[in-house]
């Protein structure tokens, strides 16, 4: 009787016994002692055959830095089609262009992205091409849309008119069992890896992530994101809250609005569901301000949720 074939991880590295790599990976995973990460290979564009699909675009920017006046040095957009239940049914051509900024690219950004001043010199984003892509787009998605959307709005006003969603915040990754919502971390959690911090591959990683069934609920990631994006709610700015209340606000889920954030800089803010406004006002009066208060409140939905042009 022939002994069952067994292999070690070295077979995967050396191609021992000509075992195909994917077969080797499957056998290793089957032992329960290994998790295999597969390199992300962006798919070739393919057309959607369903007449009922919507058009989305996954977008990412690289910039000269993280401040409000930092500029885009690379913009990538990957159009794709999706069904209302969250299935991706078509992928378009990748748009990816450099932009020569008016301010220097720091050494830190070059180390992070690999983008040098020489690479962007003389380049400008083709705004006509971007308009053409956006003209048929029903939804723009970014991983941290709160960063990408204001940068894009500063580049072109056409970005202001589109609804946006965020694969970082519009999916409750923590309740799905993940310690981080960083794109590279989530990719590894869902079995793939990529060389990040270039706009085009980050877009494809984001789209790949949206195709995944979530770890806890099993719901498709894109379906979860769409459900959040369709909701309306309120943005509450805890203007002039006492410094002593910062830990209470942070524990509640408030985030800090830095000086460049409009319309209420240097304060804590939170987005809440439509029916939660009364409870939030009670919390602020009793736990944060400890006095009667009427903080600024704005209606939000996908049209303005990640824009700085609220209010």
C-alpha cells in the first residue's frame, strides 16, 4: 500500500515533487496549522451582462502629506458594476495618473509610496477623463473617504455632486471580529496580500475586500457598506465641550475635528442614526456639558457624509 503523500512548507518554496503551488497551499490549509496568503492580482476588465446593475468607482489618492493643504500626487479610479444586493458583476479599466504638486513631496511620503518628485514632474491629472468616468458613476467608494473626498473636491467640483461611501467606516469591522480596519490588515484577514500605498493597487485591494463574505455575519462586505451608505443620520459637533469631557466623548465614539475641518473646527463630533438624536442630546447635557446645551447638528447622507462642506 502506497503511503499517503506528505509535504513540508519547503515544497512550496522549492516546487518539490512538482506539486502545484495551489494544491500545496490547499493541503497546508487543510491541516489547520497554516493560513495561506495569496498575492492580489488585479483582474482583467470584464463587462457586466446584467441590465440592472449600478455603476460605482473605487478611488484612492496619494498626497504630499496628511495636512489640509497637502496636494494629490497620484489619483486612481477603478470603475465597477454592482447589483443592489452587493454582488460585483463587472470591472472597468483602471484610471491612474500622477500630478505634479506645487509643494515638495516629503522624504517620508517617498519612502511610504515610492513616488519621487522625478516621477510626477510635468504630469497633470486629465480632468476631462475623470469627468467622463464620473458622469456614469452612481457611487464613489474610498477606504477612508473622510480623507480622500476633501482632496478630490479640492481638485474638481464634480466630486462634490456624487454620493460617497467608505469601506473603512461604513462596515463595522470590529463587530466582525477584526482588531483593525487598516486595508492591509483586513486583506490578510481575508487571505490575500498586496504591495500597498500606491493608488491603483489600493483600489483593487479595496474592491477585492468588498467581494468577501464578512467573517461574523457572512454578509457580503459590499452589501454591508451599501446598507450603511443608504442611511441618513445626523452629525453632531460638541462645540465648546469642556476639556475634562474628552475621555467621555471618545468612549462614546466621538472623533476630533482638527483646525481645517469645517464648519466647526477644533471640537469633537459624531455621526448618529436618524432616531438617535434625542438620546444624544440627553447624553451631551448630562455627561459631557453637564448643563443645557444645543450643539450644532446637521443632516447627513451619502451626498455629504464624508465632505467637509457640511453646513
